[in-house]
């Protein structure tokens, strides 16, 4: 047995030798049964090692990826993947301008002399409009933009309208839905009840009377959505929180309020889109051990998908499919399968579908199970 | 899951490339899908090196977070899995070398517990040999174990391992050779019977 060869057997096994060295080892092995045995033993050690399991506790991988995502989201400063994109500022500015410029034009067309006397808009509003316009043109960095918007007090007239609206509706509605996309993004990295709410409020406050009709529509939609959420999501979640402590509580985070309280505080302080966002993490943590719970969770995800935007909506849509598949697995109800097939087809037809493979896998997972 | 499989699946997989591109552009949900695809492998590498589930969990999560942060410097045409595994191995070695790891000691034996399994080698390998090997692996210095894990379980090349762990090729070679020799000696009584010579030795 040659020491030189023995030292290189490991490399020979890994095919990491240059051809000349390799040839020389092979020549030696032909005449040396000891080295040949040794090589076989080294290979057997590798094989035996590969046969040793390295298993995680049951269920460990279920929420692994969402925990990683939560940790990434918790440290946005280092990479800030969802840093408020420039277009959201432009959009916020456009909303402000879209509201204020027509108001100014209206005034001018009503009063050809352009003398701002007896204006229908309270005079205090005007300096604010002027101060806001440059903000729109300059597209300032996010923080600055938020501060500026947040520090701009709503116009008294609009404030009155909002106060009236708040009085007339119980419980007070979260702010608005559709035009709130920029606020949702800000919400991601702003303090939950902080500046983003201020932006939302000041934009709301600046909305013109022409928008009142749309506000009504939005409120109606929002009320429907809240109703759905209560019916579908929170009922079983509350039950779960009670029955599944402390695991659930730990997963939700010690600082997180109980779901019901979260709902209440969200309704009071946050726009609906932010409420939807609050629920995202909670939905991720939820298990559905029965078909009925899976159905409820599926519909909760569906609601979420309709409220969220971008990647989060995409994830919610895929969860609708996965939880839908789970509902069918648990309940074997043909209706669940039919719905899953329809949902999958709808998802795959979307041009913005990001996770087609996962969607197909969800459907595939139950098609194989079909009785 | 070896290099060949890797080349056939990840590298050529347009879906994965697309996900990686989106993730590199800041799409956290695309990245989450990537995590889902590789979580078991990355965790496996971490667990085989650190030998404790709680630590392996930390290491695996941290490996993905580091990958996320470094994604804009990663060549998206390359397979993600081996890269993430190298990051995990690196973190795992750092942990094993740390004073904290020495204080923690080894667990009551969750990791690599010889268990009844359905794999075809079960008939050949008796539980005792597996137990001996598991303990021999535990007794290896963490640095040697990391090289062994990346080579034997992940089938990474010496060059990849050297780059991943910040070592020279010569160091990779010698650590691997020493690790294998220790394991071989530990298993010698079983190997001598010839019963364990499952699988060929020819590369």
C-alpha cells in the first residue's frame, strides 16, 4: 500500500484528480488489493452516511418560508425590497392634484376675473394647495413626502364631511379602499398607526364633493367585505385562538393583540387595506384541520386576495387554491373540487400569475386522490 | 440531490429563473417560493453540521436571509440551491466553532437518530453500524463535518466548497480525506465483514 495513493483515494473517489494523477492511481489499484479494499470502504462510508436521515420535527416546514419572509420584512433597512416606489408618490401627488387643480379651475371658470373673493372653498385651503403642489412636482423621498402630507391639515369643509360621515355610520368605517394602494405600501414599513394613516386621512380630507358618490360606493363595498370577513375569517380564528394557545399565541407573536382586538383597533385606526394586511400574517399561521375550517380559510384568503395588491394578492390567490385542495381532501365534497378547478383555471389565466407551478400542484394534489 | 440533478432541474428551470429574477428585483413573494423549494435541503445541510434542530432552524433561516440580501450580486443563471447550501454550511461552521456551541453540547439525539426507514439499504446496514457512524460524525471537528456534508450530501465540487467556506482547495481535500479516514476507522469492524459494501466504489 502506497502512502501517496492512500492520501489521494478520497480525491479519486470524488473524481477531483487531473487525468495524469488519476491514471497513476488506477494503475496502482490494479496491483494493490489493500488500496482497492480501502477505496471500497471509503465509498461504503459515504453510502452509509447518505442513508442516515436528517429529519425535522413534523410540520416544521409548513410555515418555514413565511417565517423567513417575516424576518426579511422585519429588517427592511438593509435591502428595502418594498421601498415605496416612485410611482406611489406620483400617484399620491396625482390624487392631490386631481382634486385641487379642478377645484382651482372651477373657481377660475366661475369667476373670470380670477379674483379670489367669495370663494366657495375656504380661504385657508389655498396656502395648503400651494404648498402641496411643489411636493407633487418634486417627487420627494418617501419620508419627506409622508411628513409633508401628514402635517397638512385637512380642509375644514372636508373635515366636516368626514365628521358627519363618522357620526352617521356606526362603527366608523375604515377610510377608503381602491385609491388606497399607495397607503398600503407605505403601511409596510411605516409604523402601523403612524404616518401612513396621516397620509390617508389628509388625502381623504382633500377629496372634492364630486367624489362623495364614490365614497359611498366604497363604504358599501367595504361594509360587504367586513361582513364577509366576520363571517368567514374571524369567527373560526377567535375560536382557534382560544383552543390552540399557547402555540397559536406564540406564532402570532406575543406583542400581537388577540384577533378580535386587532380587528377592532384596525377598524378604528386603519384603512381597510391595512386591515387586510394585518390579517395576512395571521392567515398564514392558521391551520384548518376540518373541511369546514378549510373552506372558511379559503374564503378568507379570497377576500384577502381581493383587497391586497401585487405579490401579496398573488400569494393569497394561490393560498385559495391550496386551502381549497385541502378542503376537498378533508371533506371529499365534489363542490370543493369543482370550485378548485374553476379557481385554478382563473388563476392560471391571469397575466400576473406568479406561481403557476404551485397552482397546478395544488390541483394535481387532489386530482390524484379522486375517488 | 447531486450536481447532475441540479443542472437538469434548477439551472434549466425557467420558472425558477423567473422567480429568481423577480426576487432579485425585490419581490419577496417570489423569494418565498424559492425558499419553499430549497428549505429542506438547506435545513438538512445545517442540521448535519450543527446537529441540533433549534440551531439548524436558526442557521437555515439566516442562510435564506443572507441569500436574499446578496441576491442582487448572485448570478441568476446559476443554480440557487448549492449556493444557499454553502451559505448555510458557512454559518453552521461558524456556529460550531463558537463558544456558545460548546456550552450547548449535543442534544439528546434528535439529529440523525438511527431509525427504522424504508430505504433499500436497511436490510444491509444494521442499526448498530448506523449508530456508530452517527456518533463518529458527531465527533468530527465541525470544519471537517461541513466539508464532508457539502461533498457527500450535496455533491459539490472541491472548488465550490472552497469558495463557499473560504478555504483553499488543498484544505478542502485534506479535511475531507481526514474526515473519511476517521469515519472509516470507526466503522472498520462493520466494514471488514463486507456487509456494508453497498454501492460501488468506482467513481
